[in-house]
C-alpha cells in the first residue's frame, strides 16, 4: 500500500472521529413564555408542548422563592427571568422589579458560568425584550463578565416604525424572534440558547382570563413548535438536545390581569422538557424555576465552580441527587436542620459561614463541622461553639452549606 493511501486512510478515520465527536455534542435551549399560569396551560390546547412533554415530561413548579422567608421574590417578569438565569432568588441577584434594576452580577448567570468553564461554547439569545441581554445579563460590561453571548437577536421593540405601538405589536415581534431562533438553530446549532417571548403576558394584562388570552397561548405553542422542529432536525444528524420551556410567573386569581404577589396562582408555574431522564426532583418533588440552571449546565457538561454552586438555590432535575429542601432554624446555640433525602444512603458535610462577603465579590469564610451527617435521618441538631455564637451575634448572618455526594444545598438564617 502506498504512503499516499495510508495518509488518506488515516485522514478519513480522523474525519470520522471528528464528525462523531461533533454529532455527540450536547446542546440546550431554554424558552420563557411570559405570564402563563399552570392552570391555563393545562386547560388550553397546546399540541407542540404536549409533544415535547410526551418525549420527556411536564410538571408544575413554582416562582417567588420560599413564601414568607428571606428569599421571597416578587412574581414579576424581570425577577422571574433572573431567578432562572442565575439559579438564585432575589435576595441574591437583587432584581425586584422590571425597571431601574441594579442586578448583583456577583451571582453569575448561566451564560457566564458556561463560557468561563468552556470558552469554546457557542451561545445565543433570541428575545422580545432588549433588557434581558443588556441589563439582566449585563452583556459586554466587566461587572457582567464581559461578552458571554456570541449571537443575539433582540431589540425589535425599539423599532417603532416596523412595530408600532398597537395591541398586537408583540405578537409580530414574537413571531419574528421565534422564526429567527428556529432558523439559527437549524443552521448554526448553538450550544446554549435562551428564547424569550412576551406576547402572552401583554394579552393577559389587557384581557385577563379570556379567550383572547387562551388564543395567545395557542400562538405561543406554535412558536415553540417552530423551535422544536428545528431541534428535531438537528437531532436527526446525531446531536443530543435538551429543551426546557417554562414561564416567569402566574396570574392573580380574581381575573388574571395582574401578578406580583404571593398567591398560589401567581406562584404556580410549570416546566416542560423533552428529556426523559428526569429524576424524582421533577417527577415527585416540587421543582422551582431555579432548578433549570443546574439541570441545563449538567446536561451540556459544564462543571459549576464550588464558590458559585454554594450560592445556587436550585437543584438539578436530571442526574443523581441526594437531598433537597434544606431548612434551618436557630434556637439559642442550637442549629436545627431539616431536609428531604432522595437516596437511601449517603452522608453530608456541613459548612457554616457567618459572613456574606460573596454579595460583594469577596470570599466567605466557612467552618467545616467534623462530623458527617447521615442523610437518611432527614434532621440534625448542631450545637454552635462559643466563637460561632459570638460571630452570629456580631453579623446576624448564618449561611449553611449542605454538601452531599451529588449535590449541594444552602440555607440562610438571617436577623435583619
């Protein structure tokens, strides 16, 4: 055999390996459809979302943090988006309304985490609201981590000539955004994408619970369908994709025109995914919007740095997890912990910090407890030392890290 043929053969084998590696790449898209409560989604005909859920699953979920606690978060749009893209509640990301926000960029967003871990990842955003990129993500600013979005399609709401202020302007904008997302996924297959569509919330505010609102949900389903069909085309080429569709808040129970408070209907949201490998957090527990970030990053193979993971309020709903729902109370020098065990065995390490330097971009100081805790017990009482009691008296901050073999939980005790 000639040297030429050997070289050609080796190059062919190398190309096949490269193609296989490319085809095995995992990619993810998350979509926010604004302001659709779970009861409406379950009532209205949504054939594309139903098709996606049939491949994976549908579950009710929640927004708004833990009601009545330090992390309770308004059920408003921008806080809802930030809950998702940072995996934290508003006590951390600091977005509590739709305008004049001051995001705390020390709580890194999903794109910043992904690009820091894997700079080669191709990221994209398709949005009917420019502020998602320029303000919430902080794209391009040093505080936001610099450039983390490789391709952006947004800002159409600023074009009043093409999209004049009419009741249906966001219907047209959403149509254009959804089409661009579908076309770009088909042609370029970004590794991590966010699609945001607004029109459903506009109709909800204007018409409340009505046929007009239900029709806007049907339209949103068709827009998701375009994106889903693009994903299916890519999957036929051997790629593996995760699609997550959710909403940012529910609506009030009186007539569906408002939101922002902590009623059950305003808090109750939903998650649809094509992934069939969801765990019991998704199928049996009470997932939250903050669970989407760790789930997506786990799927695309991004390892979250420990300092970031310790601040996340979400738990992955794919892969193994050992515990959820950590709670803590402090009574005198006794710290009482409760959690829900998700595995029949395992131990947890406990770390305590009496500082909250992370919010200012600095390091917190943690004391590790020597004794590991049996997860099956689902509760533990810890006696604080004299020094720890003194630290609590001084700062009135106690941050608890609950480190299991597969996931990390955190809970704060605060007296402010």
